[in-house]
């Protein structure tokens, strides 16, 4: 499994089993995470059992650094502050209930581990950063493992720290609150080297929001019923792999970021986009699946309201390859520049519009004489090399005409329009503009594309 390699190398041990949350969702993963052993945690101090709120508050104030506090089954009311390096583990049935006020747990120390707690009913004031777990600046090397978080506000909120690990948690927001008024499941600002893995996040604003950080690793998370699954803002050198997003407005939003590696992720039943590249440079978007992206209330021909597998908006020098883009309103949409991206080895299958390019330049979508697979390509391969003998124009001048006058789109299926599109294709072969694939692939197979590129 792709997920295991980077996690094991960092010392994080996972126990994995699979389950489907419902018939139309991707498979989710039940995960149990074990803490990384560090020099600071190898020699634990005293093991301390607590059984009520007063005992917990007392031990958090009095326990020596390195102590291991164990919460017995029961409900612990209030808000609690951790200001020294220690670990807290919850026995089954241990619940912290913040009574709809503030942050349930506030961490002001490094090398803290929170494992196996259920946390409920923290505050909902986003301006005050109300969260189940709030981490302040300098709280480096914290591990948040196997917790069940359910409430308003943010699930986990952290800023200005390093090497935060968030693994195996289940985070549920408030489905009755307007989507944009909810907190994010995980909200990190200026956090470097975060590892976010194998979490299940639902009914929040953004599943995972990362801003102005560097080097995050986001692996194997399952996200549903929210605005965006993963949302990058002004970040760099991040990677996201094996994540699943379902019933979201958008899957993976990369905004004003650089050098993001997005691979082997899935998004289905989104409304706006699978992947958004907005003013983002140097990203590698490969081997992802974007399917059934459709906006039921979209205006036909409206670039911004229709569902898009990938939306390139003012983004440059990105590499988009080997993605499965199927059954979306629009396969790829590109506007406000974006001509300098490399697009190859992708599979465009039965999208309402395969490509929508707002521009007048000639843009080649192939690399080393290997283009993309297009389900609507009607060319031949007489020499059997797996590449079509004629180029493919995903959108021609008639397509652009229908975009300008969507009320005439009912004519698209008429025989005369089919003939005119064929004639236009022959004419444009001499002086084509727009997106061009001079080496369209004949076979709908990722393996075939890879063989041809070797």
C-alpha cells in the first residue's frame, strides 16, 4: 500500500482495515495509530490514573514532564490546558465535554501526545479559534492519535509550530450549520513538516486546510460532505497521496502554492472541481481519479458554474499526467493563462465537454510523442503503435460558438453539425488554435500509456 511506506519510515505504526461508509462512496480505512517513540517519550515518567474533571485539572498542573495521564471511563466537563511535555490516553468511554465553550484542550508545550480520547461540544466561535484541540505557537512534535472529535468550531487548530502528527482521528462537524460557517476539520497555519494520515473527516468547512506552511504529508484520509477536501494556500513542497473525497464542492484546491505533489487521490460526486490549480506553479498532478463532477444547477456553457475534473486558472509550469477524468460536466477547463502546463497520458472519458480553453493560443497537450486518451477520438492507428495517425482537437470553432450561444446547444447532435465539425477539424489541421493533441492515444489503459512512454 502506498500509504504505509512514508509513515513507517517516520516511525508511525498503523493497523489497517477497510470498510465502505455507503454504497456510493470510495472505500474508507479504519486505522489505529501508535505513537512515534522519541528520545523525549522513551523514558516516561509516572503513570497517573484520573477519574474526574478535578483530578484531571490537578494532574495537568502538578504532574512532572514526561508523565502519562490515563483517563478512566467517564465524562470530564470543562476546558483543560496542557503546558508541559506529557501524554494523555483515554480508556474506552473517556469523554471530554467542553459545554459549548472555547477549546476543549489547549496545548502550550512540545512533545505532547493525545491518544484515544472522545471530545465533544467545544465552542463554535471561529474568530476565537474554538477547537477540540488548539495548539499554540512553539508546540512542536505533538501527536494527536485515534481521537473522536465531534462539535462546532475547528476540529484541530494549530499555528507556528513544526512536525505535528495527526493520525487515525475521526472528526465530525455540525451538519446543521451553514457550510461556510463551520470550522475546518484540520486547520494549520505556518506549520512545517505536518503528517496528516488515515483520518476520517466529515461535515466541516474544509477537511484539511493548510496555509503558509512547508513540507506537509497528507496520506490516506477520507473526507465527505464539506466544501473542499484538502485546501492549500501559500504552501510549498507538500505531498498528498491516497486520499478520498466524496460529496464535496471541490476535491483538492491548490491556491498560490508551489511544488505540490498530488498523486493517487480520488474525488467523486463533487460539484465544482476535482482538482483546482489556481495561481499555482510547479505542481505534479498524477494518477488521480476525478469522476462524476457535476453541478446540478449549473448554467450550460458557464465556465465557473459547471463541474470540472481539473480547473487550471492562471497556473503555470505544472505537470498533469496519467489522471483518470471521467463523466464530468467538463474534463479540464483552462483560463487566465495556463498555456505552459504539460498535459499528457491522461484519460478523458465521456465528459460532457472534454476540454474548455478560454484563449486563442495553440496549446499542445502531448509529451515525447505521447498524448492523451480521448473517448471521442475517431482517428485510426494504421501502424499499430498505439498512437492515432491524426491529431485530435478536443474543442473546435463550433464548440466555442456553442459556448457563446448555449441556447443553440440542442443542435450539437444534429448530422449537419457533425459534418461541419469534421470539416472544421480538417481545415484546422493546417493552422490549428486552442488545445491540440498531435499524438492521441488509442487505448484506455494506464498500463498501455506507461508502456509506450518507456
